[in-house]
C-alpha cells in the first residue's frame, strides 16, 4: 500500500484546484553515500509523498556511473528518466563515445557540471566536444548553472559559449543562482530553458528575500514555456520544493496554465515524454 501523508493530500488537492493534475520533477539525484537500490527507494518514496509521477535522475559527474543510473531507471521505467554524463576534456572523440553510451544505456540526455568537472570553455578540446554534440538537435543537456554573486567572469564565459550552441537543447540548472538577472534572459533563445531547482531554497534559507523577489520579476519577463520545475533532491525535499515554488510563482503572477507548463508540460515537451 502506498503511504500518503496528510500534508501531501492537502497539497495535492490545492494543486488540483489550481489546474495542476500532474507533476514531473526535472532535477533529482541519487545519493552517492548510499547503495543505488537504497537511494532509489528513498527517491521513489519521496516522489509518492509529493505526488510526483516522474523524475529526471541526474548523475553527479564522477560520483555515479552512467551504468548505475541506467540500471536504476530501467528498473522503474514508468517513474524515472535517466541522464548520463561525459567528459568535455576528451574532445570530439569523447563526445562521440558519450553519445554512443547514452544510446546504448537508453539514457535521455546529458548532465554536465563545469565546476565539479573542471573544464574550461576556452579549451580547444572542450570546444570540440560541444561542437560534436551540437550536431544532434535531439540531444538535451542539463548544465549546472549555479553562480555566486562573485562569479561574474565565469557566468559571462559560460553564457557566451552556451549562446553559440545552435541545435542542442540546453536546460540551465538553478537558473543562474545569484547571477539570475544575467542568466534568465538567455532563455529567450529558442533552444535554451531554465530549471528553478535549489535557488528558491537557497534564497529563502539565507533570508535573501530581495533576491527572491528579483528572481521572480526576472522569471516573469520570459515565456513560462521556458521554465521547468525541479527540486534538486536529495539536497532539497521534493514536497517542500513544490510548496515553496508554488508560493513564489503564484505571488509572482503566474496563472494556472503557466503553472501547468512549469510543473509538467515543458519538461514533457523538451524530453518528448508521452
């Protein structure tokens, strides 16, 4: 029997009243300090409690193998959508190897993390890696895009590079963090999207209310079709992420149709989920 808490029931009813009858979490991870099976069971239970029907499961590059992600998601095809990772420092050959691995393991996209992986967007091999990927318009890359308020140079460098990509669909995770006002406008580009995972939590946790208000004003300036809900589980609780994002999205003037896009329709369209 599926256990559903009273707080989840109340939240589901309220979301339903807002016209949102399904939620997909576009940004989750399996924990690297627990066995894969145990981590999967915790994620699935958190999804059930929050009323989330599917989650995108992202690797932390270098911490979880593509094979482990594939095995986990293959065991729960109706619930979990797996992404893999590759090494941009390996150039065009590395990109071809990564694309082959994604196909072989039935992974739906690529997660890259410039800070953790330590790659330089000016490096020749990195440029070749992305140039090879950009030949494939079906590919989806989720790129870590959390910046502090002191990361102006790194932010500018990444976004100049990302803006040069023509075919690949790119989801900018965390919508820029403290550099949101520089990152969010890039979502006006046809192939660029934002996920709003973690940032709302970070701003509220550290009493950055002015940042929260500014963040919502910036989000409202782009089409709601470019915004994707994500929790960043297990860093952030899924149900709490839903409640927090809904509170701020509603206060920011997003209506029920826009919320429906953000919580389910946009990620379904980007990943071609039926």
